[in-house]
């Protein structure tokens, strides 16, 4: 499995944004996240990391990471 080190280094709300983008937009997520004027490159790279995972691993992993990021942010 490909690592998600860049994704895990993001702040909780950034992880939540990336996770939501990957879950909702799939392969288009990196392009949308790149539009962030401040951290677009890091967000795109994190989305690419998640998208490189096998599909049967990606969905449960990203869903869990979204839940944990939201819990951490609240």
C-alpha cells in the first residue's frame, strides 16, 4: 500500500477537505484542490497520495480519516 504521509501531515480541517474531495470527486479532486491559493500544491499532493491507493482500501481508509479529522477539529 502506498503511504499517506503527506496527507497525515496536514492540519485536521485540511485533511477533512482532502478526504471529502477524494470521496466526492475521485480523480478530479487534485485539480479542484490545486485551486486553493495558499496550500493548493500540498492539498493536491495529499489527494494524489490517497488516489494512488487500491480502491477497496481507499474508501474505508479515507472515510475513517475524514471522521477522525472532523473529531480532531471539533
